[in-house]
């Protein structure tokens, strides 16, 4: 129900970008919609979570900053 009431998204950022992901999330939030780091899996893998547009923008910014991949996760909402 929460995912229907407030749609969201999650994505894995693989391979450390040249900028901190926290900084990327702040920029993406300002430009497109709220997105935050959700889970620090390992030094080279971090999951972000938030509004669909914010997550999409953070994925673009992460790839532009040198992340190897930014993969949207198949979830029904923004969790963690």
C-alpha cells in the first residue's frame, strides 16, 4: 500500500564514482526528487532509494562520475 500511495525506486551503484554518492544524492534531490543512500553493501556497492525521478537522476550523475554501473532494482517502492 505504501508503494502505491507514494511510488519510489531503488538502484545499486556499482564501482565507486569519483564523487561521494551522498553528494550525488544531494544534487539529484535538488534537481529531480528526494533520493538518499539506503544500504552500504561494500566499498564498491551502494544502494540508493527515493522518489523515482530522484533515483533516475542520481543514477545518471553516478555514471557521469565514473561508477561502473547504476542498476535499477525491481522493487515496488523505496525501502530501507
